[in-house]
């Protein structure tokens, strides 16, 4: 069986400054090392980065699907 390389993930945010969910894609390795996504939105980018730095426990990331190569 091949090793999963890429994945689609769901990040759930439990604070009150950002939307509750974020869906993205990345490598499985990156997500397993704590990656929660990168927001491009001008409205949320700075808040996202501040919350990740100051309140990382508010983020929970779950892998939804993987791509095997």
C-alpha cells in the first residue's frame, strides 16, 4: 500500500474572532506537524495569524481525505 501524500483537512476554530470552519488541502506530513491552514482573506488574515500565535489551542485540524500516490 502507498503512503498518503496529500490531504483535504478541516480546521475547527473555537474562538469568537473567526469563522468556525476552514477547509483546505496540504501534505499529510505538514498537517500532522501542526499546520492549520493559511488564510488569504484580507478580512481574516491578520486575526488568523494572531490567534494561531496567541491561542493555538482554539484550533483543531482533522484530516478528511487523503490521496495515495
